C-alpha cells in the first residue's frame, strides 16, 4: 500500500474559542515538523470576534470549517472505471466488462454521466426475443456491425446507420426472395451471385456476405448505384445471424432514469442505507462539479479508512465535532475534566491541570526540541491570555503565566496592551444578533440524565455587559426550550472586576444556583463575585449540587 493521501485532522471543540483554534494550528505545525504524515488544522464552528482579531493581527489564515468528520465517499477507494460512449455495441461493452473485470459500465459524454449498462442488461438483451426490425429501431451504426462480425466494408460508409427495415437470411432461391425482401432491409447471404443481385435490385439497405466470399465487380458497381452497403464477414451464416444483434448500440438498452449516484462529499453512514435497499453491484460517484469520476460497491465499504483525528482543548462528546463516533481518534490534548468521550482503541491522551491547552502545546514543542517561531508564539500567547483572562482566572497556574511571558518575548508582545486590544475586539458585539452572541462561546454538559448549557462573554466594560444582557434576556426567554437542554445559563464576566453576572432560564435553574452558591437572585440574575471561570468555578459547583 502507498502512502495515505488523507491528512490527519487536528481540531478543537464546537463554538471554538481562541485557545482551541490557536492550539490546533500550533499542534498541527509541530506534528508536521516531527512526522512524515500530513497534519492539518480544522475548526468545528464559526470563529468569534476575538479569535478573528488574533488571526488577522498575526496574518494567519483561519482553519477550514468542517461540520462532520464521518467517513465520506471521497475517503474510500473509488474504482476509476472509465466511461464509454453511448454508441458502442453490446459486444464491445461485454468485452470491456470482461477485460476490466467489472459488471457495470458508465456511459458518459464529456464527463457527464448519461446512463449505465450492466452485465445483466446485456444478458437480458441476448435472451429476450426481438423481432427482425430491432436492429433498425436501435439505430445501429454500420461500424458496430463490422466490428461485431469481424468484417470490413466493401461498398458504402462504415459511419452510416441502419435505421429501418428488417434483418433476414437469404436462404431461398432468388424468385422466392423477391417476395419477402423489402426496401431498406439488411440481408445476410452467401456467395451466390443471384442472391446478391436480387437483394440489391430489391433496394436492400445492406447485404452481409458470409464466409469471406468474394464480391464481384458487377455486384460492387450495382451496390454503389443503388446505395446499398456491402459488408464482408469471415463467419458462416449461422454465426453472423447469431452475432448481429450484438452490434446494437448500448444506448438502446442503457438505464438513463432514476439513476442512483453518490457524491464525493456524501457520508458513508448515509449511503449504506441506500446500498442496502438497492441491490445494485456498483454505484456511480460524481464530484462537486457533477462530473463522473468512478464507481463504488458495497465491498468498498468493508475496509474503508476512517478519518484520523486529534482533538485539542476538549474531551466531551457533546463538544466534539459531529461524526466523531465514526472517526479514528489518535490523540487528545486537553486541560479540562475527563469527559464522556469514548474510543475504540487506546489513544495518546495528555491532560494537565493547567489554565490553557496552549501551555501544554508549548511544553510539547520544548520536549520535541522544536523552536517556536514568532507567529506561533503570538498565537499560543494569545490563547493563554484569552483562556486565563490575562491571569485573572482561578484556572490560571504559575506555569501558564510563565509560559505566556516567555512566548510574549519571542513574539515581541506587550501582554497588557495586547490583552486590552484582544478583549476589546472580542466584546465588540454590536453588529451581532442575540443568537450569535449566545452561541459565540456555548457548551453543553450533562449529569444524571440532566443536560444544561452554559454560554459566556468576557468584557473589560461593565457598560457593554449591561447592554448585552438587555439583548440576551428576551432571546433566552423565547428560545431556551429549543436548545435541547433542561436549563441554560449565560455568564456576563467582567474581567476588570473579576466577577460574573449569571442569567438563567429553565426548570429549577434558579434553585440550582441558589444551592450551589448560597445566593439570592436579583432582577432575574445572580451576581457571582470572584467567579470568572466556567470550567473551574461554575461547572464544578453546579454539578456538585446536582449530585447532592
């Protein structure tokens, strides 16, 4: 087997924050440096304003968006069965199938799929009883007849078509032949001069002379005068009669309607059901442009290679990109609690109690002996400042701070100045809808069959947070039941004051927070002094209360 073409995807969680994006980019670059494999950074959601600012400031292209990492048609082996034109003969199609060891031929025109013909269709054409006019109705090219009969054209053009009349064998004497040969017929005959002459004089469209019998100059001249095509075949009359229907074009038998085709971006989990219901041997595959590129069968799904994934900054199933259950997880690099994600086989799992995944990534650069360039240092530094709220979050450790300061030196950044600019860009939400604000940094959690979601916005301006609250509360009141959770919360975190105003919605949401923090709500929200971290302060308190 050759080297696999599909890259290994390094990806963060849904509703990605600066840490998940920057860590994915930096880790993909590290893996490419120390490995021969191709690693690419991807994102599982839309970028928030803060992350967009960071990438734009340091001239880094945003990772491509990927909605689902399930196996797609383009990930499996597509058999490149070359398309054929609609005018080839049944015999040629049969020969091609044997030579290529396939049972289905795609009929194409300039990469566009026109139809399909299967070995079953050809077998049916041989077994079905057709009347003697089928060759004309099928609009058969003389070239097909010549190829099928291993013959050659003595008079006429191989590019002409037999379009009407019947096929018959001249087995009787000329007097009797005159009674059943009609204009435009195709007559199969032998070396008898009288029979050849009679067929031409009766205005036959074509005569097929069997057993390679010579054709006299008189017959040739007479055929030219009457516009009669003369074909010579080395086969005997019986063989010619048996073969001639195989000269019909496949266009007469091919399937053109209700074709079942797949696209390269289709997911295999979806096409499995279609394949099971339609017992075809092969299915055509089209690319994004709609061009035919090859065929697949159920057999191709047996040994299909799953997408290979490295997860950063999460290990919760609910936060992972869609289709993760159908992917092969190779590694997980994270700094959160151990979540609900399961793997089929053992994986490299690095989880450290730090304030940011980027801190772990920088440590892995050092362990691998790979120097961090200025751009990568800028991204990792931005991630740490963002995730630790510029060292104010209780999740921040001394190692996070030391790492950020070391990276800032490489990146030549003033941490405080950069942090102000970054947080300001991240909280510039005036043009966003309440729904976009809500989902900018939203995560789902579950415990004891109860699910809840928590969103968060950080700002250095309490005025801006107040304005966001006015827009979010009506949205949450009208839509909380559509989020698929029992309760929803939203943290309006003031970085300067190091506190959070928590707004909530859902059954028992208020009682849950009262029990967790021993506080009373004011005007539909809770003020949580000193609480700035969703991961380390809010979620553990909520889950502890729910378990009790």
